[in-house]
C-alpha cells in the first residue's frame, strides 16, 4: 500500500518506519492464536504499546492531512 501511495505523493516514504513498526504488531494482536501458547497481552510491554500508538497516530495525522475529506 505504501508503494502505491508513494506513486501519488512521494512524501509517503516518510511513513516507512512508523508503518513497519505498527505492522509488526498487527498479526499477533489481530489473530491471538498466531502466538502458540501465548496471548498478545503477555508478549508486548506497556512501553511498546505506547510506541505503537504514537506511530499509528503519526500515520493517521499524515494521511488525514493529505486526504480531502
């Protein structure tokens, strides 16, 4: 998706790191059985959760600023 967005607006490249970081949490939190014998709440620490939220907010703010609603 990032590659397609960059075709329209190269500034989307600045989201590569935040998207990568947020993306690493997706599978385990969306599909709890993706972590055999563990639950997402036992894998991620509060600090990591806060970081993920900060990056997600950064991505959202960037996209909303560029999308005409």
